[in-house]
């Protein structure tokens, strides 16, 4: 019996600052090592040193916002270093999606997220 081939599902996008924000960054979302899990990674530059930012992947798009994908508490805050850079990863207990629309956003704060200061739509890799 031949083994079934499971496609590698991955989503990528770039967040760009809104308004006066100079944030730029990359976001990726792909299947985790265990079934029905998703790993989301974000890396940003151009932010204010020592800032702490909330971030999430959501269903929808920057133009048509939707609910957070996965559990909000699994998204670890971005802690911006002296160079204005930050990285974070979230491990979600939900299968990586194979359809739909998704976007990532970065918030003004971490505990009370507040305004979205950077956003970017994700595209599924082909």
C-alpha cells in the first residue's frame, strides 16, 4: 500500500506600519510537528526600542478584520530590543488552514492591545 502524500501547507505575509509607524516585518504560519497544530512566527524591525507589542493572526483581511485565529493567550508579546527589532512565535492547538483569508496585526500595547499599528494579509504558498 502506498503512503498518502500530505501537502505542506504554509502561509506568508509582510506587516507594514500604519500611520506614523515605521514597523516592517514578516509573518509565517505552517503546520506544527504534531497533528492539528499550527506554528505562527513574526519578526519586525523599525519599532521603538523597549516597546512591548501584542500581535495576532486573524481570520479575514486588514481591510475586513475578523476574529483571532487560535487562542489569544498563545500569542507571546513582541519585546522590542535596542535595535528596534523583535521576534515571537505562537504554537496554536488548531490545524493549519488550507483555505480562507488571514492577516496578522501588531498592536500599540501588549496587555491592552489598543490600536493596530501594523498589518499585513497572508497568502498561502503555492
